[in-house]
């Protein structure tokens, strides 16, 4: 049901209830006005609280209950002392306010670490952990996730957070044509993953309003749910790994499955452009691996036979150094 429709029904119902309540005193019109005003105030309050997350609300409730329990126990202890009724009542009220405040504040500060809050209780065997993978914006735009999902290498539940989807929408609506194209490509890739992968894919409504950066939200959500992060962002990879979160990096997977070459191996390569060093030329294998050929600048645009001299593995990928095979 549409949220606007729910608000309209609530407004109408409140107006009718106010009218019926005051009609007994021949003040039905005043009652209807009071009901309508009350409904508008509540709707305004509800709109103002829309940024409050479910985890934050449940944490506050948990802290409030804990504060009430503590104030009740300590208040009962004061009841054993020979105190007057008025003084004892004042002490109990004061203790209730103090412990409820402290309980709510402490629960809200540590809400990301709470695993006993009702919305996040997971009733499962400890030797069968839930396999959850969170998807980053960069992975969706990259597009290779479609082929990976089709091959069934990813298992378990794949979750796309709403804040990732919102960032993707913002990129697609950007005034920069390049960003807009990347965002639209990401939305297309997301539709393909949902339709063709055959995996368990769902959206997460959880958000962290106090955190602005999407990467930081993703790390918090991964810690909260005990999930992995699928990304191609090297910086996110390092930040998540430092915090003990398992990261699946598609670039690392791509580098791992590239064919292995050894010094002395001969291959055919087309020289595309000049290299950085003097008299070097550069070509590429089918998988995108860069091949640097020594003393071959004069042969640009030609297919040449080269012999591998060394292989360098970098964070950006693999580079193969070769020389012309004579």
C-alpha cells in the first residue's frame, strides 16, 4: 500500500474519531478539527523521523528497557532504608530518568556491535554460518559481476544495500555525461544480475544516517551482518581488510586466472604503442595483460614473435617483459 494513501486514511480516521468523540457533547465540529490537527502533527512527526534507522530505534528501545530494569532494582534497594514516602518517590523518579538516559545513550553509541537486538537475531547453528555477500557500487558499474553470477562461482545470499542503489542512481542522474553513462550502465548490469543470475539476491533497507561515505556504510553493514564485500575498489579492499572483513576483489580474481607464462616462452604479439623507456614497444594479450618488448619501437603496428624474459606482478596487474625472438 502506498505510504501517502496510509497517511490519508489515518487523517480521515482521526477526523472521524474526533467527531464521534465530541458529538456526545454537541461539539462534533470541534472534535473533528482536533482530530485532524492531531493527525497532521503525528504525520509531521513521522516524516521528521524518517531518517531514524531500524537498528537505531531498536537499540534505543533495548537501552530504555535495560535502564528501567536497573532503576527498578536500585529503587527497590533504597526501599529497604528508613526513608519517607515522598523522598523515596523522588529517588525512584530520579533513578529512572538517569538510568533510562544512560541506557539509551550507551545502546545508541554501540548499536553497530549489538547482535542481540531483536531485528538482527540469527537463530542458526554455529557450525553453519550464513553466507552473505554485499555488493559495492564499483562492482555493479564494472559489469563483470554478471558473468561471474552466471557461472555460479558466487554462492549464498547476495545483498545490495539501498544506499549503494541510491549512489548508483545519483551517478546515473549526474550532469557529467561520462558519470551519467557509467551510472546507467550500472543500473543495466543490476537488472541483468537480478533477471539472469538465478541467485538469491535481495535489497537491504539498513542505513547509517550518521555516516556519509558509502564505503564506510558498507564496512559497517558488513561487520553488523558478518558478510563479505564484493568490490573492485582497491581502497575499500584495504580498509575492509584492516577491520577484519573478508573481501572478494574481482580484479584479484581476474589476475589469478590469467595464463601463466615462464621466461623463455615464445608468443606472438601485436605492438600497439611506444613504451615508457627508450626504444620500447607495448602490446597486449587477449586478457589485457601488458607485454613490454625491448628494442621494438621501429616495429610499431606489426605482429612480432617475442620471447619472455621476466614477469612482474603489481597491484594494478601483471606485466610481461620480452625481447624480439631472432
